[in-house]
């Protein structure tokens, strides 16, 4: 019965606006809802919408200890501007401790393990106690994200996962940022489209998708927090 309800909602949300989906999530899950953002443009638009829906909603951001200074500045700015209820989620080990146990520059030798230590495990721990989380995934970001559902079931953590901007384009999100006079990461002006750790992020490649600067020249395309079995679409 519950599954059927979620299937119907997932279908209905295809015609809803991101704000409507976010408002539904807030009304449904209240303080058991977490917004997870790396402060990229979709996340910034989400935080702006949240101000008129439920401004004290918990916001989680993964502070890997390897973020660009420009990203840190943006997070500080938005935390203050929106008076965010922000949790900076950190890995159990500092980069130095990780180097001691796993060797220097693990991200070059085994980026999957590095992301697991610095992103997947910390997020899993931080999400314990929540019922639903919101993410900024969009279908236009990469071929791997082309089928992103707006509503899905995160079976690993037993949570509902919402990607309320899934069917928006990069241009629509930037339109929202400009219309509302919101700040964005200064690195965008230098050709960066998707921004993660400084160790693994470059400017977008010519002709590449929006995430082509992430782990460029490697087969890796995702850090792991958005891939199965962590998230599973309602429709399989
Ligand atoms: S993006 Fe790179 S440095 Fe950051 S956690 Fe993943 S592999 Fe490690």
C-alpha cells in the first residue's frame, strides 16, 4: 500500500515545481527531513526556497577537509545570510590521519576508497535519525544521472530521497540564481561547472558534460553517495 502511494507521488511530482516538492517534503517529514548540499547552484536555490517554507530545517554539508577556499567562503556567506541550521559533516579522520593509515594522496591511488571514507560513511552516519533527505541531483548533469527520479527510496538507510530539481536544466537553475540575486561559487567564473574536493576537481572539459571536471581522466563519475544500493528508484 505504502509503495503504491510512493509510486503515485513519484509520478505526480514530475509535474510539480521544485518548491511544491520541497514544501511537501517539509510538511510530511518536519524535523526528520535533512537537506544535503555541497552548495552548488541547485543547493543554493533549494536553501533560498527553504527560507519561505521551513528555514530551520537541518542542512547537512560534507566537509571533507579538502574543499576549495572559494567553497568554504560561500558556505560561510550562505550560513550567515540565511541563518542556516547547518551541520558540517566531517570524516572520522583528517586528511593527515588518512595519509598515515592509507598512504599519501589516496584520492589518486584509490578514489573510491577515499570517497567512501570522506563522504559515504560520514553521510550515512549523519543521516541516522532522519526519515528523508533532499539532494540537488539533476538529470542534465551527466549520462549517469539522466534517469534520476524525483522521489526514490534509499534502502541502505531506510530513508526517502528527494531530488526536487531533477527535471530542471542548468540554465533554469542559473535563471533562478540570477532572478533572486543569489551568490554562487567564484570558481564557476573560471570554467568549473561541478565543484567537489580541490584534489579531484578541474574545470569542465570542452564538449564534456557538466560533471566532466570531476575525477577527470578517470572512469569514476560519482563519489558513491548517490549510487545503488544507497538509493533505489521507486520504479526499479
Ligand atoms: S572527491 Fe577526491 S579527495 Fe574528495 S573524498 Fe573523493 S576521492 Fe577523496
